[in-house]
C-alpha cells in the first residue's frame, strides 16, 4: 500500500494541471474532453488514496505499527511519529477538501492547493529521512520501507 500511495500521488500532479485548464476553459470556451477525463482521473485517484490511507490506518490500529529500528534516540522516534501523523492527516485532508471543492464549494480550493504543497514538503522530508538512515546511519529503515518488514 505504501508504494501504491506514491504512484497515486504522482498521478495527481498532471491530472491537477488538467483541472486548472478545465476551469480556465470554462471562461472562454468548452473544455477539452481529455481535460475533463483527467479531471475525473484526479478525483477517482484521490478517492483511492483516501481508501488506501484509511486501510493503512485500520491495519496500523489493528496490528500495531512496526517496531522502531534499534538505536533511535527519543527525538528520532518522536520525529518519526510526528512525520507519519502529518502524512496521514494530509493524505486524508486532501481528498476531503478536493471533494468539497468539486461538489460543494470551490472556495476551499486554496486550502486544497496548500495541502498539496504541504504533502510535497512532507514527502521530500520523508524520503530524505529514509536516505539519511540508509547512507548516514546505515540502519535498516530504507530496506524496511522497500520490503515492508515488520
């Protein structure tokens, strides 16, 4: 599920550009069919992200989270917990705000956009931390993410 979330989040980027083109086209002309299709792909992949995140949370609360890597300081453990909580929160908030923007009011779109930039920053920090663990600390964090070892 971890890597499927990454793929679905990557799908969101070009399809979001299509949404912008669709809304700009409404001002001047009829939107292109491909942009309307990509708008739907964006929505459906966002809902798939929400479903995967909810499934991850259910598994996390049912079976517990993976044990921390030995040798982490209390600060590192707290930072990892905060990072995961922030990732989960943003990954839930994005599809919710996107759905509200699509069906109820477009006024929440700036919040949705800010959350997408927040997600990018969190993902870069998450990936940077994994690489730091792999190359600097030389521990098993990155391999656990790749192999999903509990």
